[in-house]
C-alpha cells in the first residue's frame, strides 16, 4: 500500500535548536518526495523536493531508501519556521499522497 | 493574482443539502486536483482532472462528483451532506498531466455541515 506517515502531530522546539520533522513512506516503486509548508493564513506551498537536492530556508531533506524516510531537518530553528509541514509522495498514476502533517512550533 | 483561486472561502449548510465548490487553476496549468483536509486525516486526495478529463480518483465518495470545464475551472459537487463532510477542501493545480511537477494550492473552502 502507498502511504506517507508523519508520526508527530505537533513538534515544539526552542529558537536556535535543531529540528527534525519525520516522514516515512511506503511505496514499491521509485519515490518522488516533497515537503509542503503552510504558514499561518497562507496557502499550502512547496518547500522542497528530493530530486532538487537543495536547501530552502535552511531546511534540507535526504531521501533514505533503505529506511524509506525523507526527514526534514534544520540545524537552527527560527520563530518564522512555525507552520504546518506536510510530507508528500508522488506515486505516479497522476496523484500525490500527503501525510497527516506535523505542526512545528518554535518558541522564543 | 494569477494563483489558484477557490470560492467560496466559507460555507455553512445543513445535513442533506448539496453544495458546489469552485476552483480556478493557476494561469497555464491544465491539471486540477481536489483534496479534503479533515482534522485527523491530513490531506486526502479526492480526484484529478487534466484538460477537462478525469485522470485519477482517490478516496472520493459516490455522493461527491467533480468536473473540469473548457475554461479549465473546476467544480466539486458535494451532495446529501453529512456532519462528517465538514472539512477544508483544497484545490491545487499543476502544469503537467502527471504531478511530478509541484502542486500549487488555493486557500481552500471551509465547509461546515450542521
């Protein structure tokens, strides 16, 4: 079955602390993975995708096929990073599957 | 704003009723996707259209239907509404028929069924 799991509904860290938002996927094919973010009162938008292998707003995510994970990381969290984060898996067949989302709260 | 637009922003209706949610995709995008966001279930894929044709179906109930018109806007019709249909409904669009290109989301329509 194709599935995206984000085990944490809420993650709370202090400003300046490292943050890791977990994402695990289940997919038998070659995965294409994304992280989307939704800031307060803004629309859901793409943060990064694994094929780009880029760092956006200090965030990076590495695809680990052995562990079927695509965790999102940032070494030093900022207050403006507080948002809802969704991990997404493109499965082919014209659809993208999203995880349940993790709300990140960065405390001052 | 040439981004994805959804109307209405909020909708409150009673059980058993029927509503229509509307989405205009981003300029140049041919694919439209509908997602349902409930409290505990994250974003659930409902259905996708490309250039007027249905291309993929997800967990969409038989009481729900959608279509994409020649001008590429899409409508999601929800009928015989139940309390459990209360959710945020998102529309997204992308350039290609496959969604390996990023999805661009609208602000959503919040449906409350009382």
